[in-house]
C-alpha cells in the first residue's frame, strides 16, 4: 500500500486522509475501506479499479457525502465534509458533486429534459432559465432530439447520457461515476467514456470513476487499484511514483516527465514537475528513500 | 419548475381514480349527514323565527316551542293585551298526534294558528293556499309525498276529517310532520280552554327587551322568551342530540379520507422509494421529498372534495325523491367547512409516509435495479 500525501494546495480537489469504513463490530467487523489516503487534482480523471467487494463503491459513497467514514477526513475543496452535520450533506451533494450510476437511475415519469431541469431547479434556478439549461446540456450531449422522451423510450446509452447531463446540471466540481459503462454495450460504453473524458478536459471537471471495465484505463489520467479496502500499486503495470507528491502514476499516462542526472522522473501534474525542477536533489533523495 | 409530484400523479391514473373515489364517498357521507342536520335544524329554527312573533309566552318553567308542556289558559291573552308596547297577541297550539294513515302510525304535529294575524302559520307553501279555513289543513310536503296526498284529498286526525288545501315545505322535523289548521279546529284536540303558546309582537322593534321584562313583572306565572332564545332552545331540544352523531359521522368520513389518501401516498412512496433514493442521492433534502407527498395528498383530497361537492347536491335530490324523509341541504358555509376538513385530511394523510421517506437510503442508487 502507498500513502499518497502531499501538501494541500489549490490544485487538489479531493484529499482523503486515513479514511476507513468499518461495517459491524467485534469479530464480525468488516473493513470495507482501510486507511486510504488519496489526492485527486482538479481536472484529473481517476479510475478506481479492483475486484468485487474491494470497497470501491463504499469509497465512492464516502467521497460523495452519501456515507460517513468510520474514521479519517474527506477534504473536498479544502473542507472536511465528513464533519458536516447530516442536514448539510444534501447541499454538498447537490452543488459539489454530479453522480453517474451503473444504472442511469432516471425518474421514470419525467422526460429527459425534465430529469435534468429538476436538478437545475433543486440548485435554485427556476423557469425558462432552468429549462434552457437542461435543453442546452442535452443538446451538447447529442440528445437534442430526445428532450421530450421518457426514459423508457430511450436506449441504454441515451439514458446514460441523460444521466451525465443531469450530473452536470449544477456545474459541479467533481463527477463521481459508479460503473458507468457496466450496463451498456461496448459502443455505448465507449461513447460514454469518451464523453466523460471530453467533459473533464473541456470543462476542467474532476472525475472519479469506479469500474471493472479495463478499457476505461486508456482514457483516464490515473488508475488506482483497490483491494481489501486498501489502495495498492500494481508496479507491473508501469506504475511509478511522482517524486514530489508520492502519488502512484502510470508512466504512459502522465504528460509531465523530466530528465535529471540520467534518470527520467514522472509527475502527476505540472505543479509537481515545477517543484521538482526547483529542488531536484531533495525530491530524488526523498523518493529513493522509499 | 418541474413538478415530479404532478407527473407521478398523472402516470397513476387508475390508482388516483380509486383514491379520489374514496374521498368523494367520504365527502358525500359528510354532506348528507351534515346536510340532514342542517335541514332539520333550519326547520326547527324556521318554526320559531318565521312564526312572526317577537316574544313567546309559555307556562312558567316550560321551554321550547315544539313539544312544550306549556298549557296556559286562553284568558292569558287579555292580560297580555293590557301590557304597554304589545301590538298583537296570538294563541298558537302545537300538539303532537299519532294518527293512522294507510295502516301506518304517523306522528304529526298539529299547528293551530290564528288565521287573522297569520302568526305561527306555514312560512313556505309550495302548493295550494297558505291560510286554511275550518275543516281544512295544510300538510307537510314530505308527508304528502310519502302518503300520496294532494290538494283536495282528505285526511283524518283523531276522528276529525280535514280537506287538504295546501302543501308546505321545510316542515318535517325528522320525528314529526307539521299539519297547519285553524286555531278553532286545533282547540278540539286540547282540553278545556288551554292553549300552548301566545305569540306576541311589539309595537316598536327596539322595545322587545323592555316588553319582555314588563310581561315577566306583570305576569309572574308565565315564562317569556325572545324568538332567538326560543329557537335556540327548540333546536337544542329537537336536534341537539343529533349533533354528536353528525360529528361522529363527519369524523368517520374524515378518517376514511385520511386512510384512503394516506394509503395512496404511502403506496406511492413505497413504489417510488428508489426514485426518492435517487433524489436524495443527488441532493434533494427531506423537505423537498415531503413537499412531493404533500402535493399528492392535497391534490387527491381537494380533487375528491371538488367532485364530491359537485355530485352531492344532485345525488341528495335523487335520494330525497326516493326517500322523502331524507331532507338535506348544502349551504356555502357547509361547503367551506367540508373543504377545510379535507384540506386538513390531506395534510394529515401526508404525514403517514414521512417516516418511510426519511428512512430511504440514498445509497439505493448503487444497487442494481
């Protein structure tokens, strides 16, 4: 296991600190999430993969303020949402996160446009402004001709795209996706995945995707492996550590590398690369001590 | 604003129709019962208020006007006329008589009034004339309808024959039917020179209290009440006992409404619990969810009221046609009261699924459908 810790700065949107979730107590206690620490930068797409029962969904629920951790801190944009009172959490979910689930989970009696508009309404925008925003989002996702269709009249891929539009309705900083392609055929799955990538890159959204789908790795910035509730590095997959923040990163995915003293160093972000360039000897020593 | 509550209701038409039907029945039940109470109450009120008197004079200690044991002597009339401020004094005989009609015992209330002054006579004649002569009678509409009596027919009361010359409305008191005859004819049903009441009118309307006090001080052997006091007492004596039954039936109706609407919104909450879970997951608070249930609950209650209020009058007329004794009236005030009752019903019913709503786990969204 690696503990991925770095100084909190403006680039970090999700900062999990020694997060644990224990179900039950005594000898039957199950540690679904076990001492997970993690940083996710703004605009980054992170995939959390792992076998069934590894704690992926629990981790996602904790990040998304749908479940409280047994211990640890969930810093979102510098604020610990785990310490907020219960009544404050719906607003956090509404304004900070957009959720995309395995099944689209659209409201069956509402049209595609209404499903999105309703969330805009919940965010405090009403009337034509909300209606136009919903239509605009759906049009952007290629569903302009499906605005007045109810979920039952849409294909699985279309439903999932409506769910993506709904997730974007209140312009959240973070999108949390739980197996977004699991119920889709390969083509629709690919469309949704590419859609998420484009959203992240074009709109600077941070996206955390929990998935079994290995194809998703090609589109994300970083893949984390969760096993028995713990984040593990799969060194065999070309994973290395960012010498500054000690984040596990895949060599082939990072755009930022730097040659120093005959070695190549990889970074999760330009910020880390800049820090390394400023004092390479310090960071090389730190990373080699691990 | 998107109304999920409205959209959900529109997609559940058959379920809504059944629930609204239940509320409509409850509304009708309340209207019928309350209407019956109101109609009888109005009749009793009219019997006093529309008799045309300012003051009612009875034997000392007797009360009410319908079946009062008041038996003052006829001679009291001349004593009353000597009191200052009195304009007219008219005796009135009201006596219940059980009579046989077509082999069935019927309780009628003989109403013998002074046809010259008109005080105590019928106040709403729907057919024929309003002033009988000796040997003539004006009978209640319900009695006439029930026994197939009409103008020109005859009826027998304690061996005395009367020709029916008029039909009066609003003169069925739930326990007896009023029959109006001349004072002279009514005397044959009374012992000696006794009467039941003296109806008094005063010269100046503002002097009623003064004249009342004057009668009480000059004639200590009588009781005097204003028409309003007498009406209140008469209502208490006749339909007062019926009022708790009206409340009980109204309460049952409201309870049926609460259960029907509550069951609907509870069922809809259970069926839509995943969708409520989705809403909670994406950030809807409990208040938002509660508002959905409240809207559904109030819509069904109010819709049930509107339909119930619309169909009750014709339905009650139909029932009245089939069962003449079913005299029932709907007034604007009654409408307002029943409307308020069903708004409260909707509010109360919306609380039924609240606990269930608050227990819905937003994490349900992570489970496969």
